């Protein structure tokens, strides 16, 4: 609380009202509203955004170790289908404006390659053990029957990932020994809650932002939004501004095709919901890969 008072005092704000909103505090004086947001200010990233002419975020007036004083912006009431496409346009602009190539050696790519294959091996072992236990039972519970009915799709997805991981690594190894990886600022926490339309478009909550491959933003957005929106159209809109290159597309397909671990320790009802959600995601992913860009 002392740090919050210091921010207010340092900026000569005479607070007339305040209210809590999630983990934030909204304060106002006679003229303006502000948000006091808990979180670390990512100075290096924000300065880089400014230097590249990307300003699709609310003004940050001040900050200390644990809080930021930010301009309050009011979200517009627009359909989510419109909002998700406006979000992806801003994300594509973010990636385009902050993009650069960095030199990486073979070791960095090899580590990613091995991590992906190890994840596939773990998933294959996990689901093989699980289905062996289920098959040994005389009577299946609802969650066991639902998983057993769809286990082929899960194993097909893992096998697809293994094949594409090797293709991706072969493609990388055809390049020179010193590779150039395309990176940019990624928001790293994309969802509709972190996008606001007011006088212009704003991305908020930059605490997790970092420099990395652009597809990681797309991958995390896909995990959160694939069930509600047409991601083929989202990718098309993204690529109008910032085209995805071949090795990135393969890697994106691998990431979104990788099954998640379904926790069987929960009750039948919750586990059935998780299984249905995962199966729907894998089916949608398969449809996206078939109907979007073909892999090289």
C-alpha cells in the first residue's frame, strides 16, 4: 500500500474516487482516470516498442518495483468475432514492427528438436499406460469409455508431430551452420481480455512479454481461442500484415497438434469435459492443417 501511495503522491493526483477491479485499482481525479496495476514494468521491452513506433498500449505514466500507474481506457462493446480479428491485426503489426533476425548456432535448434521429440515420447508413454489400464477393466467408467473411443486420434496426432518434427529439423539443417532465426517482441499472454478498443486499439498486460519467435503468440492464442473462432480466417488476416515463413509454419502446426495431458484424477464429469475439449481441439487442428497452407 505504501508503494501505491508513493506513486499517487509522486504524480500529484488528488484522488476523488477509487475502486478495485480484479488485482488492479482504478482511481480518478477531476479530469482523468488511472489504473494502478500490480506487476513489474518491462522497461527494456517497452523502450524497444517505442523505438520501433509501436504504441498500441495505454500510456504508462510511472512505475516502481511492484506497481504501474497507467492511463485508464474504456473497452468498447463490440462482438467478439470482430474483436478477435482486430486483435490479430495489432499482433501482426507488433511482430512486423519489432522483427529482426538473430544468429543462433545448431545447438539451440537441436535443443528445441530434442525437447519436442521428448515431449512426444512422454505423451505416447502416458497415453499407452493409461489405455492399458482402461483396457484391463471389465466395465469402463464414462471418462474411460470416452478416452478409449478417441485414443486413435490422440496417437495419430502424436505420430503426426513426430514426423513433422523430423521434417522441420531436416529443413533447418539444410541451412548454413550458423542459422538466422526470425524473432520479435511477443506479448506472450494473448487473449480477448488483454485487448481493448477505445479511441484506438490497445494491448494491455505486458508483464510476460519478451523477444522470441512470433509463432509462440499464435500458438498460445490458438490454445485459448480455437474452440470459439475460425482460426483459418485469423491466420489469413495475420498473414496479410506479417507472412509466416515455412519453418515457422511447420513448427506452429507441430505445437497446435500436440495433445495435452488429460488429468484422470478428477471426477468423471470434469474429466469428460477435458477429454471432449481436447478431442475437439485435435479435430479442429486437423481441419485447419488440411484446409490452410500446405507444408513445403
